[in-house]
């Protein structure tokens, strides 16, 4: 069974930055369109950013210009760079395949908390 592993979260002040990483031991993420999702406290999980196998990216409006999704196929990593963080970015962040490809079992996610 595929095991998605997210890391890099933490507690940051508003305006701060973090870099999240996702990998999947035993599975080649490079052949799939991938995405980052987040689930804020008390809310449903939402799609945040997507990246195709060729590196084309897309973002929800609220993170455009602040978040950057990237992939390093040589290291089997999907990264999400978060900049200019806001309290409303507080959430558990997850990676997975993009919703049109079909979701895998969710990993544990990584907590991002933005607070002064």
C-alpha cells in the first residue's frame, strides 16, 4: 500500500515562510499529476495547488503569489514553498495525486500554524 509522507510544517509568525515536502517510499511520484491539499480547523479539506507531470502549476486564488509547488523527480519529492503566511493558512497540509487522477490513501499530513 502506498504511504504518503509529508513533512516541514511548524509554527510561524504572520509573514513567515515554510517549505513542505512530500514523498512516497516505493512509489514513483514523477509519473503522476500531484497536488497539495489542506484542512483548516473545523473545515473541509481543500485543494491548494497542483502540478502536472510536465511541471505546469495551478493554485487557488488565496495562495497565488505566495505558495509555489514544485517537483524533484530525481529525489521523488513534491514540495510546497509557503511565503507571506497568514493566520488563515493555518491547517494540516497533505499531498496526494490530483483529484482527476484518483486519490491515494491520505498520509498523516503536516501541521502549519500561523500565529503571533
